């Protein structure tokens, strides 16, 4: 049987291509994880370890990502440390700072006080950028108490855009945080409205298992949050014995130790395009009385168990 010149060239080209491709392409492709375990330093904050020791504990426990508190970093610098030294410590420990917890009052109605809060946030964002932290939590600080006035959501959106525009220079993105106990921005619908109405492409929301429950947000509408809208998510749990009306921050427990529908939540927020950072945020006094390394290791085990199979 004769073989044409065209068939010969096709056969050679196919064989050549096959020789440089993996023999088992499905086995050779490493699938990106859907979730990245992260330690919010709130979880071991009660042990009063300080910035460096907290990082060391997180690394030793097996975390590669952390969520720091800005005041802890500021105290480290006040005592003689520098952002460059902090960055080196992070590199030596193999740790990435995914987000920072701060309390600048950027949303309040008082114009003068809000201007100071925005300046404070800008300074904090510039500091965070120096240690490679490109996100900062921005909840409704100063407008959360029961006596606080209700803030018009359109004004809140304008104020959120103001701090998002600062991120155009600093590259540190404010994550609009849901606080279920707050007078303002206590529901998923409110934070989503403010984020969308800001009209800024970097708008992101920071949600939390406990705060969704505390604020009474329906998990059936969580799926309406666009996948790019969530980059970091606070994971925790709550006990069956405490209704949302009386539960507090300190009542949060490890994921899996309560009744929260964590698997449902994780399946809803799962993003096929990029991993979601799952940051363990609890303020449990029982955990604060324990060895910090034990708490961190237990937390990582609980997160890994929660994400298994999701």
C-alpha cells in the first residue's frame, strides 16, 4: 500500500509532538487547591505572643498563610523592628500575609473624624504593602454600636469607593467586611449593595460563617455573590445552644465543632478560577487558655477536615 508525501509528513509531525508531551497528561497536571488554610491571629491573640512569635507558631503548626492584626505589626515596629525585617522573617518562615485586621473608622458620618480615619487607613495600607500584604479588612468601625445612626447605603458606597481609590496607589485592597452584630453592614445584602454601588473594579467582600448567622443572612442567597467578589473568607463554627440573638464573638468554635452548614457554604463560595483563602477566626477564651501551638495545629486539622471532599 502506497503512502502519500502528505501522510508521511503528518505521521512524522504527530510522532514528534507525542515525544514531547507527557505520557500521562492527566497525572502530570497538578490541580490547584480550592481553598488555602490560613490562621487569623485572633485565634491565638489571647496568649499575647507578639508579632514574631505568632508567625513562628503559625509556621510551626503548618500554616503557610496568615491574617495579622495591624496593631501587632505596629507594636513590633514601635519596639525597633522594621518592615524590611518583618518581610525577611516572613520569608524565612515560609509565611504569606493574606490579609490584615484593622479598625480605621472610614465609614462614619462625622466628616472630620472620617477624614482622619481614611488617613489612618492609608498609612496602614502603605505599611502593609511593605510586608507584602495586599488586603486589609474594612468593617463598619465606629458605626457598629446599637446607638449608632443608620448610614445611608449610597453614602457608604461613596465612602467605600474613596478607600478603594487609595488602593489604586497602594495596591492593598480594602475587603468590605460583614459584621453580623453591627448596626450597619450586618447583612449580606447590605455589603453586596455597597460593594456593587461603589462602582470600583477592586471591590471585594469579606464574609464569615459566624457573622452570616449572627446577622440573619440567608445562605440560599450566598450563591448570588459573584465568584470574583470573595478572595478571603473567615471560617469558624457556632454551637447549637446559642441563638443568633445572644451569641457573641467569643462563642465561636473550630469548624466542625458546631452546627454551621460549613460544607454547604464552602461549596457555594468555591471558585474554579482561583483558591479561596479560608482564615480561621475565633476569639475563644477556652483556646486562649491552651498552648498556642496546640490551638494552631488543631485549627489547621479542623480546616483540612472541613475542606476535604468539597
